[in-house]
C-alpha cells in the first residue's frame, strides 16, 4: 500500500491573494470557484499535486522546513527578475561564478522558495 500526494498545503494570512501570487509564478489558474475572501483556495498545477492555501490566524515565525524549488523555462536570472516584479522578495544568493547554484526568494507572506537553473542554463554550462 502507498499514498498519493494530493496537495501541498501552505498556511497563510490571505489564501486568495497568496494563491493569486503563486498562480502568477506558475502560470496556472486558480480553482474556478475561488473568490476573494475565501479561507481556502487552490492553484491547479499542470501535473502532480495542487497548491492548496489555508488561511490561518497565526503569522509565519521562522524559516520554512519545506519549500518549493522552481526550474524556470527562461534563464534563472530572467525568472528571478520576473518574480521580484510580481511581488517576491530576495532572501539569499547561492549562485556561483560557474553558473551553478540557486537564488532564494520569498513570496508576499515570507514563505521561502528557490529558483534553480533552467534546462538551457544547465546545457550551456554542461551540468
């Protein structure tokens, strides 16, 4: 017997607005019944589990113990700039001179996530 991951749940202060941010990140739609003020909403990813946002009363207090890692279709640098433009904040830089590494950003509620190299970035450096 095994279990299937149905969703990735993210606690937040404003489920609808944070889901809108992640919809912009992923280019995927919100659940069709989602409305501003909903206590729960989802971003329907193309494959795999959905991102499920749960509105909770307590604020985020420390570093995430689990986070999302993104592999962009464009270059990592272009994606970092795009995400900063839609409301992400820069947390830390783990990019290396040889092109390896990642950038850590945070969503509007402070949840950290990583932006990895794209497949084209990886092909250009041979790793």
